[in-house]
């Protein structure tokens, strides 16, 4: 009867090594998502209408009733 040799590296160690990049990626994507959401909210605050200056445009003195039909 032959006895199979013990594995060099335990399977649980291999699983933990393989899971580490996935966990790092999930945490990184979650953090990046939160930062992008905060950036979007900040850009909305910048471009809100109540914070933009009021532009006083010149009003044209000619109206549609003053035109001469030709």
C-alpha cells in the first residue's frame, strides 16, 4: 500500500492567499465608489443655480409690434 505524500502547502493557506486579492479589490472598489459619490455631490454644489452670479443681459428695445412689414 502506497501512502500519498502530504501536500507541500495546506489547501486552507492556498484559499486564504487566493481570497486576499479579492477582499482588497472589494474594499478598494467600495472606497472608490464612496469617493466618486462625494465628488459628484461636491460638483453639484458648485454648479447649483443659487450660487452662480446673476447676469444682467441688455434688453433689446425693438419688439415684434414695432417691426414694419415689408
